[in-house]
C-alpha cells in the first residue's frame, strides 16, 4: 500500500564516535507502506543510523549527531527510545531485548498490559488494578497470528529456541497500535529458511496495511523479495540506491564491499580422510528448545563436518552438550578414549574449542577489550601469554604477546575497530562474531565446534569467515564441526553434512547431493539407509 505520503525524511545525517566517523551526510525518504532495504557491511553505519532514529542513549552520550530527520513532516530528535515509541517508531533489535523469565505474552505486552478494576481501586487508586490475563493472552495471540507462526503465548522465553524469541520480538512491535514505522534489524539472522519466509510474508502484510518498514539484512535474496527499494551504505556513505526490480544480489553485494564477490562453491577435497577422531554414541542433551535425543555420528581427522536442520530440532544442542554447557549423557570418544561429559574445563584441556551461537551471552566479555577477549580463554585453559618466574610461583601477563596475537587476528579476520583496546560491547554484531572466532583460533584446538558462524555477518565478511575456516582447516589440519541454519553455507565448506530432525540424525550426505535431498531430511520425509544415503 505504498503512497506518496512521506513518513520519514532523513537529511544529511552524520555521526562520529570520538573522531571515528561512521556516518557521512546520509539522506533518504521512506513513504507510507513502503519497505526499504538497508544493507551494508558490518561497520558501514546501519545500526548507528537506526540508533539515531530510535533515540538510543548511546548517541547523545557520545556527542549527538549532525543533520536532521523528519517524522510525518515534523522535525524529530528523540532523547530516549520511549520518545521514539510514542512518536510511532518501533524497532526489533539485532540482539534480543526480552525478559528471559517472562512468557511470550508478558514480553509482547510489557508496559502495555491489559488491566481491570477491583474493589480496592476505588479506595487506593489505579495502582491496585489487576492484570487482565485473559485479554492479554487474546492480544498476544492476535499479534502472533499476524505472523502466522506456531508460538505458544504461555512459553517462557528462556525455554524458547532462538527463532521463536525473534518472533516474540516482532509480535511485540506488531501489538503497538501507534507504530507507523518499523525498523527490523537482521530479523531473519537467527531464523531457518522456512521461518524467514513466514517473517517476510508477515512484513509484506503489514506494509499492505500501511506500515512503513526499514529492513536491515545480509540475506540479499530476502531484501529483493520483500523491499520496494534498496539502499547501500559503505563506510558511512550512501553509495547505492535502486528499485528492487532494477537490481540483483551481485550488484548490491559489489556496492557493499566495493569489489567483485564470488559465489559460494563447493570444492571437492583432494586428500583422503580415513582416521576417525571423534565418535558420538547415543548422545542426549537437555538444551531448552534444542533437545538432542540419542544422536550417533563419527567425525574424521581433518574433516569439516556440517550439522544442519530446522530451528528447534536439536542441531544446536549437539555442540553445546559436548562442550558441557547443557546437561548431557551418552558416550563421546576422542581418539578412541571416552571423554567426560558435563565438564567444560576438561573438554578445553583435551584440545576442544567452541564458538557459540550466543556471542553476547556466552562468547564475549562485553566490557573487556578485544585483546582480552581473544586471549583470555587461552590464558585460563592453557596458560598461554603468561610469563612464569621461580618455577611458576610468580605469573604475569605477557602484554606484548597478547597485543601481537590480537593484532594478528584483527588483520586476518578484518575486524573493524579503533584498536585492540576497544571494548567488545562497542563493536558491531558481525565484528563481535569475528572476535569469537579469533578467541577459538587462539586456543589452537584439535577440534573446533562452530555454531552459526555467519549469523548477522554481511556478505563480504561471510565469505571472509568461511574462507578463514577452510584455510585454518587446510593449513593446520584442525577438525571443524560447523552448525548452521544456512544449508548453502554448509554445502560450500563441509565434507559431509548431517541433518538433525526431531533431536536425531535424519541422515548424513555429501554436499554434492541436491538441495531437495537435504530439504526432505529436514522435514523427516526421507528414508535413509545405513550409509546415510537416501533410498
């Protein structure tokens, strides 16, 4: 329902953080019912621009911004996100902003709860009104139904798979009757392809009803499917603008990175993989939303072993269980010897490393600098970057080696930062993910578990990260077990791919098999023989 009515007008917006310029005179318009796709590499300025529009305190706390923006024809400048919400701007953030101990309903209606009178209200005032639980559930279900997703309104957020948490965030914004402009910051990054299709369909419906949307994503096919126009930011500049029907993913990607982008292709291995390194037998993991129910598989030395499947089917639980982050039982054999489960320190000591899908909750020390994040686990687990005196009675950090290690990975992974001393919290989501990878590499592991390594990473950085994993595997012989919601990424990097369905391995296939074979495994529609091939 796009019209000529301009909902948002951005004029010459600029922003710097202590001399580091991240936005340079950005201007564009968003019309009523229009969906704008905003894309760019991590660090290009997308999130900063959205933080300005949404009035987040970090903008005013760091000197404000230059330029102006107008909402419904009136100049706006919000001192807090509450002002933005009151003015009709909603935002779904890249990182979840939910209360984990509350239900989906309670999160969707937070600060907008339905209440009802009781006898005490006449005496003591409105503060003693009761929550109208029945009406709250009705409102929450109505918002969830607009997404056309199977989400239990009474489920506790902490027990949800990550995809359902994202739907809860979106439902919260849909329930706000005042929302005229909705900012979606990487809403499909944690969703499977089928879940992403549901979200795209819901966004199209909202736009038809007159809501304007700014859609930030690194999945360019989704941008072109959903959006009316595409804007590309690079190094803080608006470098490209086009109607979606007049452009294509390659043109957008090359505008984003300023260079030619190659498509992901699987290259068959030339070396033989024979020796078994890791054997998993009847593994059960009690990870909320990702329960594992007796999986069995073997990984060979030097292999890149992929694990895929739909959200909530258990694929994420395998690495989390083996690494001791969630209660697990069964047998895991490393080099033929059974290893203890439910003990993360022992697992690290054996030469394992893990990049979690939850980079902020598990992967990073947010209020510590980059160099500490990269080297801290290696210091704790293997006493690297430590200088010992008197036979180890005195131990001191080797700050010179810590800095050297950090700079090596900042260069290798092209981490965009002011220096190795910049706090992890201040980095963009994609650069935080690169720090998590660097931390795992610094352990020099024999087996590296990587979960959702390209979540929230732009197309250029995605290619860089996958190539870094392949190079790391080829040059050092490290065995990598990579879990991802993106099948094509798994096919581009893996030697074999296991698909998890309902907590069990539905089948293990080589990446050369047709995508439809993997899709059938994901929905439990294929029969598999003993060799992992579809009958």
